């Protein structure tokens, strides 16, 4: 993830310590939203994206799990899930993200969330929002979910419904958003960047502002599941989308609004933001480069700081890499599977820089971007170490000697961020 609000706007968020190795000094978020300060990005335990069920009440055209409204056999039982949660707590993972399919179709989802919270785990839920009523929203608050991420493909009902494969999905998702806001639950918007969704990004930001959404994540497309047929953005389209996201994110901060905006699954967003800040003679450009370097981008993401457990218990490097399993939690503990580097791909993910090929291998931002998303490279080329085809930086922008900076903790300049924090941004 690239935290645009933190890097470009100088905002501090509950996840800043985990993502950039620095303590929060200006704000004091609720305990259940805080994430621990990491000693180094390489040493971070993985955030676990857990697809609790494959069942879903919608049929989205870009679903990476190819889920449908039916029951799937061999999913983990409640007791098996609790045993996994015990292991995750002992392993001290920073967060567990319950996903699907649609996790709210699983009858024991709140029993599992309550158990996870009793173990002190930081719990997040990713949903299409259509099943959230007042009672469920209040339950989120009672169990202290760190936040609820709701998927939205457009601020226009017909477009969203077309992507979701069910008429009325937009209206039901809107009710889900509003129930969360009314209950006082931190809620986030999740959107996959496609040629269709990028056409109305400005309207999406208007929606975020109008509906008082706390957080928004913009995902670059990874061609997995039913999303494999979607046409990826051209480089110029990706750059235009990022420019809109950067500009509107900064505007939120300047207006004194505490809205977290992140981009996901393409770490070249970091160098692109840095290059933009250089052109603007931004006073924190160098600090941002240092923070991006500390984070390491894809270098410390899939296989290191991000993991996935699917609905059947298989462990993957991330949620888009379900074509390769490193083991199953029904047979071995997640913590054992994750630390086992006997598989050459798992070993490579943990030390990938020398394995990167093509543009990624020769890029001067290799230590900052880390080769971005390996799943996209492998699905596109068959080679897990090939260049990520999602990179939209030009040959001129990536040419030169690799940028290698100190991995010491980096802090934002208080003088540069004080105005924003004082205003509650």
C-alpha cells in the first residue's frame, strides 16, 4: 500500500507505525485501531488476508476468487478457524482481514471476530456492504473492528450494479455505508481501478466527502479470477488516475479533513509520487523517498508483510496468488508454513531483489518499489521474477543507479505537518 495521505499530505494515521516505522505523536487513535511500530519492514509479521468463505451474494465481474451464491464444500470449520486464530495471535501478526466471497454470509463470522478480539488481534472486514443493516453495524462497533472496507465501483448506481452483477447492489451498499457511519464505525471505500471506474474518480471523491467516509483504498487491477479478462489500464491512464488521486487526497488535508487515501497493488505509485513532489519542489520530497525506501514496497509485501489464507485453508503469498499454495493450515500451523523457505518461490519472495528481471531488475527505484506485485508479473508472463507489466513509469524515469537509503526510522518534519494536525486533518 502507498499511503498518499501520509506521504503527500503529512497526515498521521493509525497504520503509519506499521507502514513507515514511526510512532504516532500527534493523534491518539482508539486502542483497537492502533498498529505497533515495526522495527524494520523486513522483520514485520504478515497482515493476514483471510478468505473465510467463497460464498457470495453478488457476482462481480472482477472477483479474484470467482465466487458465486452457493455453498462450497471443505471450508474451515469454526473450531479449525479458532485454532488458526490462536496461532496468528501467538505469531503476533499485526492484523487479520476477514474477506470472502462475502464474509457476512458465513454464520459464525461474528463468533470468530469476537474470538479474535479476545486474543488481542487487530480485526478488519472486507465486504460488498449489501448485508449491513443497523444491527450488524452496531455489532461491528461492539466488537471493535478496526475498520470495515466496503467495495464500490462507481458513484453511479447503474455502473456499480453492472460491475456487481446484481441490480440494486448500489442502493444496498449505500445503506451499508450509512449504517456504519451512523453507528460510529470507521468505514473505508475500496475500488478497483479499471478503464470504466477511472472515468468518474472525481465523482468518487465527491462521494467520499459527502458520505463522510473515513478511508479509501484504490486497487490496481490484478488479472485473477473473473478479473482475468478485464483490460488493464494503459500507462497514461494509470498516471492520470494517480494524478487525480494525489490531487484530491491533498485537497482533503488542506481542507482540514482526516480522510485516509491509499493506493494498493502497484508500488511504482511511490516513485511516481516522489517524482511529482520533486517537480513541485515539495519540502518533504526527500523525507518521502526515505519513508518509501524504509517500507520497501513490494520487497516486503507479498510473502513477507502480506499473506493469504483461502477458504479451504491453503496459504498463499497474497490473495491474488491462489495458483500456488505453500501449505494448508489444516495440516500445519500458519506460522510454520510462513517461515518455511524450502520452497524456492517463498525463499525468493523474502529476498527478491537479485531475482528481478527486465525493467524491474534494472530500475533505479528497485529498493523503493521492490518489483511491485509478483502475482501480476507471473500471471502475465509465467515467470515470478519478470517485470511487473503494471509499471507505468517511463524508461527515462527508471534509468540510473539504484537509489539505496538508510533503513533507519524516518519521521516527518513537525513544522511541515503541524498545521494539518492542529486543524484535525
